[in-house]
């Protein structure tokens, strides 16, 4: 095999990116597990042992010619980070004799996303060969080297450089989807997700797919009513959790008009706790059968009235909690103390052409008013399903 060299500036860049990835990965794992412990979750019952350690060490291997990256987690008492280069498959790094590069391969993987190699023990040859755009997870994989030594990959990921950059840009979501796959499975079956036993994980994955398909059909049907959407999400709270980071949602709440200033009680669709902002969010769903943007593609484009009406409605909901008497009324009814909530309006569907203008227009909105489309919820939930499948 011809050894391909890598330019110093590229090597330094990739090494820096991978270190950023592992630091953020560990930081996000710690943050999520700390949050769950505050919710009285016994993390040792839910997650692999390596996630529950105070520290993790990481070893990264970059294939110069194939542009693949292996990131290996190692149980450790302190953080360490090693970065190595190799020609050929990333797995060839472990074979100092070079025998694997010339010998047979147990199996080949090409252009494949979402493969999990779990609790596999390979003896007498190179475990695998990888080509193209890939993302695979190695969980408890053990293999023998030509010198009779053995290597165990307790937990590792191998991905093409393109996919690595995508995961790095969305590292918070990537880690959340891994962590909450284990947690959601535990909530469903009251037992730890065991990747060596596929009896229930297949059932769990199928349930996720069914929910995703039904949600997709619901939001793309222009005849769907807002109450139907809320009812479906209430029955499947995982959509709010993965799409908006909302936990403990309260649906169809009533904000009593105790001073008779609104002419009626206010009725937001959902009030829920945001696990990232550590505060409460008021959520309301709206349907928009037409485009959300007028004069789209032109210099003076603007949101249509549906978005502005939603903002005004959510402003009333938010300002309700400015008054201590109203907050007390709400607390007496729902037993939660809501103060200075932000708001999230879910409205409409946009296409790729509208997305750029949409993102520009929302910058002009107040910070407390977050506008999300159903495309956004759909994508976030699909990403969670995909990462769950990749994990298992």
C-alpha cells in the first residue's frame, strides 16, 4: 500500500477538531447525567459503565487516504487525549506488523450509516475494511492481533470526515440522542438497554419509527387541526423532548382571567420545562396552509400575519406571569412556579428556498419569542431515530 502523507496544517486542523469533539462529547455527557441525577435517576442502572465514570480518556485515529476517523472511549480516572495517523483502515493502526493490510478481512462495509458492531469477538484476521461515507458504532468489540495480543474497544465510533464535521457542528444533539436512547429505553422497559440482546431494542426502534411516520403524516395534512396535533404530542411526549428539549409538559392549561382584563381565560397549548434553559416555556401550535413569508426572495420580504398574530398571542401568555397574583393562581392549580417564561410558536412548513429568508426574519424577533416550523420538529425527531438506530 502506498503511504500518503498529510500536510502539517491539515493534520493540525483535524487534530484540533477531534479534540474539540471529544471535549464537548464528555462535557455534554456529564451535563446530561448530572441533570438526570437531580431527577433522582440512578444512572448506573441506565447507562453503560464507561458513561458513568468521572472522567473518560479518548484515543483518535485518522486514516489519511480513506479520510475516516475512529474515536475510542477508554475508562480512566483522568482525561487523556491521543491522536494518531494511519494509512489504510483506521483499524490497521493496532496492527504494528502490517499483516492486516495484506491479509483477508472478516467483512467489508461501504457507504453505510447506522451500523452497530456489538459484543463481537474476532479471531485470526482483520476485523473489517471500510470505504466511502460511513458511521458505525463499536460496542464491546474484541479482536486478536497478529502478535497474539488482544484489543477491546469498550465503546467507539468510526465515521467519515464529512459525517464527523456534521456531528461536531451538532454535538449537543448527537450526545443527547445517545444518552436519551438509553434513558428512554429504560423508561419504557424498566431495564438497562443491553445491546447484546436484540429482543426488545428492535421493538423499541419500531415504536419510534411508527411515531415518526404518524407525526409526519399528521403535519403534512393541511386538514389537521391544532387540537389533533396537541393530542398526538401529548400521547407521544418524546416529540417535545427531542424536538424542543421540553420535559414535564402540561397540556391545555388554563390561565384564569382573574382581573377580567382579557375577556376570557387564556389557553396555551403547552407549558413545559426546558432542560437547557432551566426555565419554563410556553408553547402554542398553529397551522399555516400557505407560505409564512410574503415577498419571498425579494429584498422587502416579511412574515405574514399568521406569525405576527402568534407572537401577539404568546406575548399575552408570557406577560400573564409578570403579575405575582396570577403566578400564585397558576401555582395553586398546577403546582409549578412559572416566572419569566420564554415562548415557542410552532407554525407551518417551509421549503428549502424559504428557509434562508425565514432564518433571517426570525433574527428581528424578540429573544423570548422562538419560532419553529413543523419541519424543524420533524428533522429533530428523525435525527433522534437515526442516532438510536446507529447506536443499536
